[in-house]
């Protein structure tokens, strides 16, 4: 396991007690701030050293050519990649003519704290310059949840021992130098100098504005900054701007006890359509609104916003302070990725890094949105409205592929398919059923009828039509979906992938039901009775392969007849396998990158008996190497369901600590939104046993020995529900809203004013736990001691 | 069908009676001359206009990067591409200060004749300059079969009406300007200025030499020319050279009746190891040897060489003069591609164009070598010796892929894998069994024991080891080969492709048998008794899927359960399908690009009953679109075997006329060696019913009504055999060598001094012929009238 920052284990914050430049890049992702609209990596104020400088704007991308050694029909010609835009975080400091730089002089104290309730990142440094001058720097940064286009920094510098001369330079910097990356296909294509200057207007007293345009995609981006300065008498302020830099320079003499304080507001506006003038003005306006609120006002709004969020979303985990911290850290990042989405996508890394080129995948619908559905449902409507907004592109893609309905992209920012390897991209059509699943789950959890009609139905109809074009009834009448790729990326282009077929079956059924509920809207979409009959017929006849000899479901047809992977001959440093073995070999053998059949058992649990679930889980567990971060949480959920609580608990640790411990060694590229969501998923659907759908809500709490008490809150159909489980008892309480009917281990409960407590069944015995491939057991935990930092 | 040149139908030549610039590029491929070592496209002497200038040297390539939108383990990083080297064909002419150029002035007569017995291309032109001066130009060109490194041109220019002044410039030109190509993935990547000059030594009286080196691959290439000039008194000769041009200039005054005659010898030497001086000297030496032979000597040697070839290889087709011409044209090009190979590959286009980047594929072993095995066996030993020489590269590739033995490249010039799309490249492992098949067939036909021991055994052992690494015994004991691609490129990465499995089965069996015959050599290769037992076991247990419901063999597992391709919705201009539909859609449906199961029925006919052959053929025929030129001949062979002689005859036309009529509209990129071989294959193995293997040789002649007499000659185990069939009778005659035992429609014949005549069974009725996909019937013939030009 990689070295990780000295993060302290605290329930409501992530505290880094010393600066370690070896893991600086990783900490930049962990400490990233975002509201889903703007994202700032946790770069040091002074700009360098840095792992990767990052300022991201949701939906802003540059195009890059996608080359092919051998071209093919329907291959995307250009890809989209997230761009590091104008950096407004930069505040440089000169102390008695020496630049403040942690690589020089002596760092006596260096602490950074991400406060999950305040929504701020605070840094305090005590530093001596190479000549011995001590100075204290304190900065607090936020990206506002309430002012969508605004970020702000409060920066304070103070003489410690003796008077000194300081110069503070607060900047906007575009086209920052970035390091190129290695050959890992998963790392982003960084682009050099993506922004073309249109305007640079410095301003000493009011807003300074820079306007650029991306070179190829032609997206205009305006960045602005405005300052409040509180310094000793005689403080000089100047402003200048040229090229890609706009600068406010503050020079002053400081004595101990009278610091220089500076508040920097900065803001962004971007558009492919609006003029330079309009974009410029929009940023000036946002800065004016931010100054009207003031620093204290922004901080107070931020805390109120988060208080409200935690009131409806918090999870308490007694007995495991690491997981307690991690699940809140995860929920915080999920909220950051989605709070102010407003018809833009949630990328796999949120706005915390440039990994996967800033693309959104199916991860959003299958891992992130299920959590937000029950904790911050407004964001789910936003994220799915983005899918609705790209229906014309998805329809055009389906047409290009010779299909009908909508074929949503495997990976994208703006909506066009950006996958350059079709067997693991375009062929992974399950993304369409995944979107339908998120719609179905959101509508079930919210009863949001207008969303269902205006956003849900078009998504369900388009995807149902796609499944009709992708499948066919064979001579025996079975409905087959051939030659597609399921979630497991170590198989591709297979027949009757169980996950895909079951998700498509649900997609087809729900589309028909929803069309029946909204006949006028369905008619407007051209849906006919013949069509919905065809959907129901296809769903009813859906092929679900089963291996009678082994008594398990093959992940796809013939999977269980393939050669097993030779795990004995695979060395520990040959993981992830895709970097050391050819796809052809992975595809043709029994080896699983990530939960696939097991994910089907979670999302379509109704299609499997308890016995099948246990046998299937036991079959796939020794084949699953978890070379994807999208696996541990699903394995944990089914492990818990079939009674392997110890194993589930170990997977919980892996999912929850993915980024805080950098388990996959790529947190530098941004945090893993789906894995962060996974911590919640394991606790609530794994140990809480929550299942919801078709108007039914149920729980089946089963706690592992390590967790002495688990409490979580959920929003469901306008109500706020609290569930608190110990080994013996579960207590359900309605905190807000109308009464709810739910089940506890299958027994129905009507929950109204009174809280209801029910005994839990005894914990299942922990014998007979299945094994993983050698060396691929769940990641070991560093420590289980309470209240201590991890190292 | 595309317009084609006005080629006259003549039995022993291809005569073009007028020049049509619209099909100039196509004619350059048809009129290409080669000896397998050097290849010259049929470019006009004066260099322009041209379709594509082409001078190719076998094994000389440049590297180009293979880019990937998403990289993957084991993907080749660079590709190899054939290079247009220094052009020695150029002879420019100035007539009274006006350049001789067919695009200006008036072309009164223009004839080109490729003489299949002389091995020369002759051109005669009567041309008026724009000012009305008439001149006659006659040139004859050859690439010597007997002087491996030498080509020569005899060039004559004559005043017709009045005295005139002419200047002839004979040149060597490197780095000629070439047009770039379209996006068709099948066309070659042309490289601009691939040659870096090392030396340019003009010479007026002796050899002029230019030495270059390829920019990236670093292959040194020397070109030289030497002249004999016969002109009127006062003829001036000068030489100069600079940059990439070396020039001999001849100026003279001509009166009618006293032409200027010039013989140009030119030669090439290339090597990655030899020094500039050595390469230079080698070309000077080759030119000296050519001048020693003289023009007449070269021509006489050329004819003797071809007389000998035709004596052992000719095919006579009475009743179809078009096919008569085409089969000889095909044999001539096959000989040209292979005559002086000497451990170099036979590319898919020979040395006639830059199509497919000049790469060699499995086409060589499965279509070209079977013809040469019985007509010019020495070349087969050469071609397979090239495979033997790249065993170390194939072994390294197998290791890289995590396999054992040898993994030969899908496409290459030098031996490294150059395929940039693995599902239709690396995954097509059948190329390895195809090589083993060619070895097996050659050894069976020649009894060449030293080849078997030194070349055949290492190839058989390496490929058998590969099949052991690629397959596995499933729990029921069946030997499965999963996740590979068969010949049909409209399916990929499938389980138990019948063709692959049957060819691997033969590969494994023959490897074990051959190792037993050469125990010492086998031991040197590390072959153990355990290993050969494993080969035999795998062969015996080989899985061959069969669809009991339909009573046919699925091309691969589950193929017959896939959706049929929607031919009704496919428009005529959507062929070839790969340019209009995504691979994902082609792969998942029942649509066949080229014979696959049907090819298995030809090469492994012993594995199918007659009833299966008929049913399988009837099943696949309506699914096979023949978007590949590697299909018609195989379909013809099986059509003939199962009794559809009319259909076989129509496929014969398509295979035979592929290039003479430019049926696939890409003869510009070079002639289709495999399809040209196909004409012979249809006549000899289809209508002649020839099958050979395991020491047995049989014939089963069945002629279609259009062919009144079919005669062919074969070399077999040191003998020369003649087979002559009419509708009623077949006559077998031993022309040279020891007695042969053969079968005629299953009846054994011992053939010695006396010729043997046997009656043929009656022609089968022509009813019940299977249909092809709509619009994909065999190409219609333009004319069946005899002795006329086609248009």
C-alpha cells in the first residue's frame, strides 16, 4: 500500500498534520473543493510546488483527435478532455524579498483541515525563510454551495518575531505549465496551452477580468477576481495584467500582532454561445453578489447549506472511526460533485482531477445517484436532466450505429461518444439500462411525477427502443442480446450478459409501465401500443443463461466453460492485469475485473433465489480480482446479504478508504466518486439491508462485530427517516413528512409519529467464507485503534 | 462494375489497345512486372501521368507509428509499410523541344502488351506533338527471372514524317511525389520522402549509382543504371546527378528510318547491414552481369525460364477464352510474386502496388502456396523458409502474449506484428495453423524430407505449442479454443471457430507425426513424449460445434442463434459492409464476409460428410456477402463438390476476373494474388476435383456446360502429370518422373508410361442452387462472345 498523508482520524474533518511532498498530488485531490459547477484542486496557495494544478469548470472541455492504427466505421474522431482553466487560487508571498516556498527555508508547522460541516479548507503554516525570518500564514478557502459561480479565499500573513516587509501577489493565471503523464491509458491527456487570450483587464479597486477561449472547442471562459484588503497603514496596492496573468500586488510592513488580511473573491463564467462582453459582465456580477454577502456571509451560508444536508444524509458508525470519517468524507465529495449541477454531468472524478479526461461514465447512475437519491435527491434530477438534454446526440449516435432509440455515450463530457476502443466502450450498452435504472429508482424514491413525465419518460422510451434494436427473439422464442459488453471489462462483446439482460428487462418493463401512466406524453414521443407490447414481450422472454451442471449463472453465455485464469502463475506486480496481459487473453478466460453477475444480484435481486445468490457469489468470488474501484462495494453488499459479514466488513474498508489511503495509487488523478459512494452503499444497503423499488422500502440490518451501532438518515417520498441498528435491535423513526410503510427483515411496519424498534435476527456464523484470487483479498486495514492518526 | 481497360481477350497475353487515363492506375497493377525480388508497376516510361508510381523491393519497408486512441498491452507500437524506392523506369523524351506527354498533343496509336510467355511488357505509341510532329516510340520492359537484381528496358524512338531533334533522358529518381489516399482502412499509408540520400554518382559511360537509406528503419538501398546507345552519327551523350535524380541525356537528330535505340539496365541492392560501399559495388556487379548477357540474352533467358514454367503449370480452358486468359494471367502474376523469393515473404499484392501496406497475410499460405506447390514448388520452400527465419520473432510475440511456441504475425513485412486492431489481427491465430497446413501440403506433394526436417518441423512444433497454449480441455474433456477470430472478418473473438479448431487439429496431429519421423531434430527442439501425447490428446478431443436443431455446423459456437443480418434493409451502395456498419453490429449477427466454415469444408473435407457439406453450403450461401476477394474461389470449390456447377462456374468468373475487370475497384492498389490463385484453385480443385494429402492424390472432374475441355499439368513428387477432362472423359498422362498412384472419382489408377482414360459420371442436375444475399450474386460477366475484346 502506498504511503498516505498523515491524515488524522476525526469524525467531521480530514486533517493533515504535516506536509509530505511525496503525496502532495494525492492530497490535492482529497482536499479539492467543488460545488459541481466549479472545482478547485487543493493546490497550495502559492501555486507551487504542485502535483497537478487544477481548476475545472463543469462542461468545459477541449477537443483532441482520437487516432486509430486501423480506422473503422462509427469510431469517434475526436475526444473531449477536461481543461485546467484560469487559476484563481494563486496567492504568492514575498517575505523580506524571499519567496514563500515550502521547498526552501524551514516549515515548522503545516496543517490543512477539510471541515466537512463548514465546507472549507483551512491551512496554517509557520515558516522560516532561508535567512531565518519567521512568518505565519493562514488561509481558508471555499467554493460556495449558495453562490454557484463563486469561490473565495481569506488569506492572512503575520510577522512572528520581528517586523518584516511582505508583498502579497494575488493572481489569475491561465495556461499553467503541467507535467505530461505516463502511458497508463487511464490517465488523462493533458493539453498544453488550451486557452487563447481574448481580454485581460486588470483592476486595482474593483474586479479584474480575463477572458479566454478554448482553442478548438471554442468555449469562452471569463475569470474574475475582486479583493478586500485589511493591512497596516501605508499598505500599497497595485494591479497589472499582461498575457495570461492578471495580478494584484499588495506591499506592506508588518509588525507582530498586526497581520495583513486579504479576502479574494473569484468567479467564472463560460459559454459556447455568449459574447465576450456578456461573459465578462456575468463574472463582474457574480463578484458583486459575493462581495454583497461578504466573507462571513459566504461562510455562514455554506454552513447552513451543509447543516441541512447532514440533517438528511448523515451516517453514524460506532466502532470504526476510520469508516465513520470515510463515509462522511465520501458523502461530502458526492455533494460537492453534484450540489449545483443544473443540467451538467457528474464526472467519474467529480471536479477533483483530470483522470479519465474528466469524463462521466455509467458510474454516475449506478453508484453515485443511488446515494444522492436518498440523501440529496435534487441533484439526481439535475444529473438525469443532463442525460435528457443529450437525447438528441444519443439518438444521432443510435442512428449512426444502425440502431433505434438512444445510444448514450460510454464516456463523454458534452454528450458525444468519446470512447476510442469500442469493445469496452460503445459495446457496453448497459449504460443505457443504467440510466433507466437511475430514473426508476429516483421516481420510486421521490414520487416526482413531473420529473417522471418530462425527464424520465423520454429517457425510458429512448433506451427501451434501443434494447428492441439490440435484441432479437431466437427461433425458440428467447430474447437474446448478443455481442455486447457488460460491466466486467475483462470480458467483452459477449452474448447474453446476465447483468445487461436483466437491466434491459427492467428498462423495457418500466418504460411500458411509465408510458401507460403518461399516455399523452407517450403519444407525443410516438409510442404505440404495438411498441409497448413488443417491450413487454421482449422483457418476458429475456434470456438469462444458467449453467445446470455447476448450478450457477454464467456471467454471460459460455463463460463457465472458458479456461480459468492461471492465478498461480500471476505475480503480485502483474495487477492490474490489463497493464500486463493482452485483452484477448483476459476476455477468453474466467477472470473478472469487477462485479458483474454479482452487481446484477444487487440491482436485480428479485431475479435470483437466495440459494442462487449464495452459490453465484461463492463461484465468482475466487475469479474477481477487483482491478476496478467499482467492485468492492458491490461484493460487500452481496457478501452481507448471503451472510459473509466479515468479508463484507473488509470490503467496506477498501471501498471507504480508496482515496484516504490511495489504495489504487491514482488518487492523484482525482477522487473515486463511485468508490466514495460505495462506503454509503455498503453501510446502508449492505449492513442496513436496504432495498427499495416498485413502491416498496425494506431493511434487513445485520451488523458485523466491529460495528456496534449504525445509524443513517434517508429522504423517501417527502419524508425524512432515521434508521438506527445495533446487533440486537433496529429502531426506525420518522423525522419529517408523511407516514411511511416499510419492512424490517420482511415484516411490514407502518411508521408514523412513534419510533418503532424491532429485534434483529442473530448474526449468521462466519464460517465458509469464499476465497479471493491469491493476493487479491480485501486490502488490509492499517490500524483499528481508535482516535489515532493512521501512521 | 467499374470501367476497365480495353483489354483484348487473347490466350497468352493481355493487350491494351488504347490508353484510358481513367483506368491508368488499374493498368499499372495489371502490367506490373516482378520476379518476387524487385517489382515495377506498369508506369508509363516518361513517368507521368501516373496513377501511382511504384518500384518495390521485397523486404524493404519503412516504419510508421501505430497510434491508438486508447492504448493496450501488447499492441504493436509501429507498423511497417512498403516504400516506393528509386524509380529506374523513367525515360523522358523531348521532341523538337516539346515533352512527350500523352496528355498533350494527339495519341494516334497506343498499345501495351503483357506477353505471358516472353515475360515482357511492350508499348508502342504513335504520337503527334501539339505542333504536329509525329514520332513513334516503342519500349519493351522486363524484370529478369534469371538475373535476380536486374530489370531492363529497350527504348526506341523514330521520326515518322520528317527529320526531327530528340532528347532522351534516362533517369533514376528517388522520393517521387505521390498523392495521399482516402480514409479507406485497406489502402496503404503512403510515406512522403522516405529515402535519405547518401550518394549520387552519375556516369556517362558506365554505371550511375545512387545510394539512399530509409529514414527510420535504416535500410540502405542502392540503385544503378547502365546504358547501351545506338543512334545516328553525332548523337551526344551526357550525364549529371544531383539531389534525388541521376540523369543520362542523349541528344540526336533523327530522320525517318533511322531510329534512336537505347537499352537501359537497372539494378537494386538493399540491406540493413551492408555498408554503403558494399551495396554500391553489388549493384555495379549486377549491372556488369546484365550487360554481359545483353538485351537479347536477357530476353532469351526470360523465355526459357517461362517455357519451363508453363510446361509444368499450364491450364487450358476450352469454351471460355476469358477464363483461359485469366488463369494464365493469374499464374504469371503468382510466378512473378514468388520466382526469386529466397527467404522473403509473398505480400497480398505481390510487388504490384502498395495496398495493405505491402504486408503478407495468411492469404499466402492458404491461397497462393497451394497453387505454387503443384506448379512451382521451389517458391513454396522459399516462402516457408521465410516463415522459418522469423520464428524467433514469432516466439517473442507468443511470449509477449503470455503464450508458448510461436505466434506468427497477422500482417507484416519483416516479421513483427503490424496489426493495429487486435480483434481482426492478433486474435486471428488461425494464421499459425495455415502455415502448418502449407508445410503439410508441400511435404505431401514433394516428399522433400530435408525441408520437412529443417524447415517444416520447427514450424509445426512452434505452432502446435501455440495451440496447446491457446486451448484447454473443459470439464467434459472437450478441447476448446476460445476467444479467437476465424477467417470471416465479420465475426471476431469467438469460441470454437470450426475452421480454426479443425486446422489446429491437423496442425497438432501432423506435428506429432513429423516429430516421430525426425526424432533427433525433434529432440533438439525440446519436444518430449509428454508433449506429443498432449498434442494428440488435444487433437482427438477437439471441439467442433454442431447445431442439432438446424443440422448444420455453426461457424463458431452460438453463431446460428444470432440474429440474421437484415439484408432487405441493406442498400447496394452499403457494400462492403465494413465501411457502412460498425464492427459491433457485424460481429453479432449472422453475416459472413468470406468463406469460413465453407473454407474448412475445402481444406478439412475429411471432417464432414457429403450430406453435411451440402447442408452447410446451403446454409452459409445466403449469409455470405463476399466483401473479401478471398471468398469466391472457395465457394466455387464447394459448390462444385456438392453439385452446383452453374454457381461454381459463375464464381470462377468472379475470382478469375477480379483484376482484369477490377471487380472490387481497388486493383489500383495492386493485383489480388489470392484471387488470381483462385482461378487455378477453382479449375483444378473445383472442376478438376483434385484433393491431395496424407500421400493420396485424387481427382473427380465435373465440368460445367460452358467449359468443353479442361487440361492442367501438375508437379507431384518429382513427376509431371497431365490431366485432361471433357464432359465425358478424363485422361491422365505421366509426362515426366516416376509412376503415380491416384484416384479418379474414388477409383484407384496406377499411372505409368501409358496414359489412362476414364469416363466421368454424368453431370448433376442444376436445380436447387442456393441463393446469395440480394444483390450479392456472383458478378455478371460482360460478354461471353469469343475472341472479342470485352467492351
